[in-house]
C-alpha cells in the first residue's frame, strides 16, 4: 500500500436531502461518550430509558419497542421476516421505491405478495385496501408506506387499522421518514408493526432502526411454525435481551444507543406537538418560496419533511445539485426510479428543519435557476408572518 491513508476532515454540510439530516452537537457528544459493555448495569439503564422514549415518539404502550442494531432497511426486514412465514400471503401498497422494496423483502421471505398499485406521488384509500382484502381473503399482513421518501407522498392511515383488522390481518407501516416529524399514532391508528430510522427526523446518525410491535403482532410471532428467516433479526431471541432475562444475542452498538437516547431526549424536551408544528411551519414557508421560483410539487398530499418538486424543463438536475453542494455546501436529493433526473427531494428533517435552512436554500437556488430569489424569500417571509 503506497498511498497515505485519508485523514478524516469531513466538510460541514447543510443536509437538506432525503436523509441523513443535520446532527445536533449534543447527539455527537453522546456518541463520543465512554463505551461500556453491552451488559453493563449502566447500559441496561440506558436501554430501558431509550425504549421508554421510543414508545413516546411512536405513541404506543407496546412492550416490544426496540432499536434494531442496523439502519432503516433492517427495520423493514425485521418486521417482514418476523411476521411472515413461507407461503403466507401479504398485501402491499406500491406507489414508490419503498413499497416496491417491501414486496421484494416479503418475497425473499417466501411470502406471496399481492400489490395494490397507485401512480407515484399518489396514495391509497381505505376503500382500495378493503377491496383488495376481499379479493384476497388469505392475506395475513398489509404493508403501507406512511411517508414515501421517493415521492414525498403522505399516506393517510386513518381507519386503515380497522379495515385490516376486520379481515384478520396485521397492519405494517413504514415510518422511516415520518417518525419524529409528524404524528405516527401506533396505538390510535391500530398499527401492528412499525419501523423507522434514526437518521431522518430524529437527527441521529444512521445506524439504528426503531421498531414496535403490538400484542396482536407479538401473538402472531409466538404462533410461528417455522424459524425466522434471519438469525440476526429474529425477535424471538432479541426480545430476551431487551427483556428481564438480558440473554446475550449480539454485541449491541452501545455508543449509537447513547446517541439515539440523546436525540429522543431532545424531541421529548421540545414536545412532539411543538416539533410537528415546527415541521409544518417551515414546510409551508419553503413551499411558498419554491412555488415563487416556479417549482411544482410531485405528490397530491405532501409530507412536511420531504418536499419533492419537479425539475423545471430545460434545467440540468445534476448540475444544479452539484452547484448547491460545491458552492453553498447544501445537499438536496435527486429523483429515484421514474423520477430520476425529473425531481428534487428537499428535506426539512429534525435539526435540518429551521428558518435558516429554508432561507439559505431559497437564496442559493434562485440564481441557479435564473429566477428571482428575492421573490422566493419574500414569499417565505410572508408565510412566517402569517
């Protein structure tokens, strides 16, 4: 090896893509705290309090609420492989990348996946889901994406739990982008399994995936006739580590748990309702500014924390994103799938959801589009004044 190793000196970016978001200094300090053993009495206290704080943001009393030791996609896989056995039928809403991915994960677990599809950027009604359940009465799990990160679409879950439970199925929800930035009412909405990630509205580094399971889902897991496909994600063993037995399963990521605990504590101190209102307020100001620049939104019902807008005709998607990063230190995301090169995904998540983020982006983006940044900033300011 002849080349000298890289000296780490990461740039200080303004993270306004689909994740990760900016990480507060408090969380970074927690990440750097002294490491203890994963069975140390102090760490067990941190685990217990982290679970309590997670139950708060999920708005649930579910005992089985834990951060899985892997990034957000492991949350999806954890839910699927623990609830699905080979030959089981599942119904999954596909209106973007992550519904498509849920189908793939379910099929890899041996399930028969039935898709209910909607155009990208649109969502599903309870009537559509109920019609599919009547057509496929053998379905055991219904999977929906609450916040479709590829399109910015917000799926209304009101009444979905009642419809799914009336057909003796479980409701599985992807809340990777929504948790901590808008209401995720696990108990009130009848959600049986829900997963998220630490790196979005919780503003913790990527590395853990919070999951929660209802008593109904836990009973389904206890009645399994076959082993869970994944040893690492098998909750029948992980539950023993998070329960009173503290039975060893794997070496937990101690310092990441510190970081998540601190991020959840920040959310607790702010208050969830205030946090949700902050995300709505800055989204409305950003939307006013982006529309003043001539940009239009992709989804019918937009998420407050993920603004997906169409790239204007004749504008080079990659060139604009590159200039924002190179000249202003601002990261925004490009489109995925059929939206590749056709959309920008602009995040307002957690610590990245401030007036400074909104105005800095609008001021930088306007000249790159040959548009009047002043008009955009005025539109945003008027929204704040209201």
